[in-house]
């Protein structure tokens, strides 16, 4: 079994670089045959992944945060489309945001995560694709697509000091409550339902959480063929602050401004303003007017803990 470790040295504001010696020691301890390569630029992880697939590696491991994982997923999916198959995905958490790994029960502790890799349990998972904005051809994702509030918050997180993921995202949420105060009128088509309203936030989740602690879809499962929607109508900043604890507990569906749903195909069309959007913490667009999101069932195998349920 050959493992390609794709390490992002700038993940977590340099934590990715500091973690490399610890990763190498743990992989050696568990007897894994690996090659490690460092990324050098945006989208490099996707390029390395495609090359590694062509070279016959059995497992491609993203060592970084959600952005690195997203690039590796895109490399795997592009390889799968071209060749009909793709090796398994592994994750080692060295980034500031690790929501994808958390949703799948992959430990953030590197020693434990390498032990999970060595155990080798594989679970097939769904993968999404979002088309529109800067990616008319589509971009794959593992955890989420967010339109509106959380996309603006993601932009603000990148400007934050070197805090942990949760505290950075919480601070960005509080700031965004004041700067993003007029959501566009948008039509959301999901499954057999259509909703037109000013939506402060439209989150489409394959995973469970955002921002290392905001539980957007408590019942989401990454292998059920459906995305879980959490749609918040336009509210005033004070009401946003009141709702934050509900999102941290995952019971926001009890609030009257929140609508939820499940669908494998979603289309969002703006009527009077731009649709800022992000996927897995990466900005898709700030000025787009139409996005289409589809979920592709059981596309990749991920190495995770065998006892992890739904």
C-alpha cells in the first residue's frame, strides 16, 4: 500500500509546515510506505493528486485544512472522471478549519489520525459539485456550499489574526452581522420545492458543521445521497446574535426564521443582487447570479474510524 502525503505548509498560518516532522515520525511508526510532497501554490494539491493517481498510489492524503482537502477531492474526482476510478482519500488535520474531517470523525490529533490511516477502514461517501460564479465548469466539494452570510464570513476569517478556527469564525460572524445587511432576493429550487425570499444565508451541507463549531446540519449523513439545507431569512443584526447559540447547539431549526430541507439537486437564482458563495471555505464568487449544486452518490472512499456511525 503506497501513500502520497500532500502537505500544505502554509495551512493554519504555518502550522502545516511545523507538523510535517510529526507526521513523518507517526507514519514511520505505523510502518506506512509514503512519499510526502509540499504544495507551493493554490490548486497545486489538485495537480499533485492527479499526477499521484497516474503514478498508482493507493491512498492520497491531504495534510492541511478544509481548503487542502477540497483541492485533493477535486483532483481525485477529475481523475475518476477521466479514468473511471480513484484511490482512497485520507486526511491529516493541520489547518485552521477542519470541518470535513470533524464531520467524518477523523481525529485532529496527528498521532491518532496516522493510526486511523494505518488501520485502513474505508467508507464510501457522496461528493457534491457546484457550478457557477468563477467555476462555470463546476467545482467539487466534500463538506458544504454556503451562499450569503457564511461566504462573507469566510472572507472575513482570512483577514483575522492567527486564532483557532472557531474563534476566528465567531469573530467573523459578529463582524459580518453588521456589514452584510441586505441579502439579495433569490429563488431556491430544491427537490420538489421552490422558495423565493431574501435569504441571509443558504447552507447546503454534506457534512455537519462549519467554522469548527457551528452545527449547520445535525442530521446530515455523507452517504445518504442528499444535501441538508439550512436557509435563514433576512434578519436584523441583533437577531443574528440571538441565533448564534442555536447554531452552536444545532437546534436552529426551532427558530421561525429558519427553513430546512433535503435535496440532491439545488438551483439558486438571484433576482436583484449578487450571490456571494463559498465551498469548503474557498470562495466561489462574490458577484455570481446563478448557482447549481448537485450531489453525486458514493463517489470516493475515505479512510476514517471504523466505529464512526452515520
